[in-house]
């Protein structure tokens, strides 16, 4: 069976370095690798997932456009990948409802992301936030997806998607759903905050300094790396010696992932040197890699009509693939349409 790669991103803020290194860089790589073998790549802006925590409508709209421009600037080619926003393909919502009846409350209760996001305010969290992983399962199962490039934090949700697919296939005696495999980047499974290496880099980090965004100016990117938290020791010769130095390890991971080198290889250049030498080089590398993406994104944002056309065209193609699978699921369940 030809491979099919699907992944999504929430338009709840600007793309940040964690999203880029953990997910989007892999999306671009898959675009080449999978298509060379005759497979397909589909990437979407998860605007429906964006609703699970309050966001002003104008902000959601603007973020969706901006995220699309950023993905194109980062290398997602809308002529080679299907690029769309989830809300424009109603089959996602429809499939999510069907799968709500297959997923178990006990399964959702185990999802750590809900626990983290709802925190102490579980009773006040939206039902959408709780049900979020079922919509995510629908996103993936609708396309007979074989591989899903994601950061490590989404692995649990994909295991749930596999459980839902297995139960559906069993309950309805069908082989409709393919079990999707997560593809977690070996180079950057989890990029951490630049201020607190015990927290993952995320748009909800309390400090602006902790998150490098793809819209940041060269000066801001460099400043964030120069001021990143580190320790006073020099860099060691081996990665193993960084086990107890999470800030140092995070910066090395970022360096290696941006440079497409292994951490060990980077250490060979810096062993015995302090962060005073390492951080300016990391800042320069980040500016060299991220600056051109930002510039291209800004250029693309000049023509919002063109971005809208990309999403519309992508949604048309996505619907063509999704609707037959949705129909088969409805038929399998006994719905008469
Ligand atoms: P989201 O929007 O939070 O993040 C998008 C992608 O970026 C990865 N990521 C990270 N990787 C490494 N280090 C980090 N600090 C970091 N922060 C984020 C995420 O793992 C993700 O791959 N639920 C998803 C969106 C989604 C989706 C899907 C993904 C909706 N439907 C179907 C795959 C398939 C999410 O909230 O990602």
C-alpha cells in the first residue's frame, strides 16, 4: 500500500521553534521522501482544535492565514502536498462524532495533555478540550494514514487513534481503518523552553524569552539565544555527560537539529569551550536558518487572496479523499444517508 502522511498544527499562535524542529521540518522531508515512493502528504491547520481553548475569532482567522504562509515559507509546497484548514473539510467533524461512540471515557481520562491543559480547572474546561484526541483520531483515520510526523507530546494521542481504529474495525467487522504510525523526529522529539528546561517550548510558556517564534526578527532570535539559561560548566566531549544538564542538552539539541548534524558531531567542535563561545554561534545559526523563512512568510502575507486560494484548493482535494472513507464508516455503523 502506498504511504500516506498526514499531520496538523493548531493556529493558536505563531509557529515556534519546537513546532518547526519537532514537526514541520519532518513534514518537508516527508514531502520529498514519501512522494518519491508514490505516496501522498497532507498537512492541515487544525482550526477546529484551536477552538478548544478560548480564542478571539479575528485572531483565529489571522493565525490560520499566517500559519499557512509560514508552512509554505518553510517548504510545504501546495502543489505537491495537500495543504488545507480542517474546518473547510466537514468530514473531520462528522467522523469525530462517529468515533466519539467508539472511544471510551476511560481512554480519554488517561490523556496527559488534557490533564496538563485543564489543570485544576477540570470542571471549567470545555468538552472540546476533553474530546480533542477523538477529533485528532478522525483527522488521521479519515485518510487511511500510514504515518504521522509529530513531536513526542502527541504520541499518546496517536496511540489512542490506533485503539479507536482497532475497536471500530472489531466492533463493525471491517478493515476500514489503517493503523497510523507516529513518526517522532529523532533529532528533536521535544524542544524545551529556553528559560526552564523542565517545560517544553510552547506558546503558553509564561516568558516570551523562552520561546523562539518564526516571526521574531533576527535581533530578537539572537537575543533569546544569547540570554538562554545555561550553566557555568564547559561543554563535554560526549552527549552522555549532559544527562544532568538539561539546559545545556536542550541548546545542543537545537544546534544539531538546525544544522542537520548529530549532537556528538557538534560537541566535537565545542568540547572544552564554554557557553560564551557556543551561544553566539547558535544565535547565528538560528538566524541563518529561520530568518529566510520569516522573510518569505512576510512576503507571502502580502497576498492574502493567494493564501486563501491555496487553502480552498487543498480542501477540495482533501474532501475527495475523506468523503468516501466517511461514507464507508457511516455504512458500517448502519447509518442510512
Ligand atoms: P500543536 O499545534 O501543539 O503542535 C504542532 C506540532 O508541533 C509539535 N511540537 C513540538 N515538538 C517538539 N518540541 C516541542 N516543544 C513541540 N511543541 C509542539 C507537536 O508535537 C505537533 O506535532 N494535536 C496537535 C495538532 C493536530 C494533529 C492532528 C497532529 C490536530 N490533529 C492530527 C497530527 C495529526 C497539536 O496540538 O499540535
